C-alpha cells in the first residue's frame, strides 16, 4: 500500500509541475503594478475566466490530493 501511495504522489507531483507550467504568465501585470503608473491596479480584483480559471482549479485540486497523499504516507510509515 505504501508503494502505491508513493507512486501516486510522484505522479501527482509531476502533474502539478505540468499544471503550473501551463498557466499563463502574469509577468507583465506584475511589472506594470510595480512601475509608476500601475499602482491603482495593484489591489483590483478580477475573477479568472476560461483557461486560467480551469488551470487554477486543477492546480488547487492536485495540490490538495498531493497533501492528502503525503499525510497518508506519514501515517503508514509510522504504523
């Protein structure tokens, strides 16, 4: 059981890396927020839509699964 969970954790970890790498870059937003003219947009909230929203949800779900698998592995290794 331990080996199955460890293998699943490695696979989920690789999927997290892929999901993070697929997310669109927000570098331009960060640069404009830190430059002189973009200070007003720093705290503006804008809901993610489309592909960005899907990738954020996928990343959050994979992170939760990875965390739960980690806790299960700790429990199994201590018993």
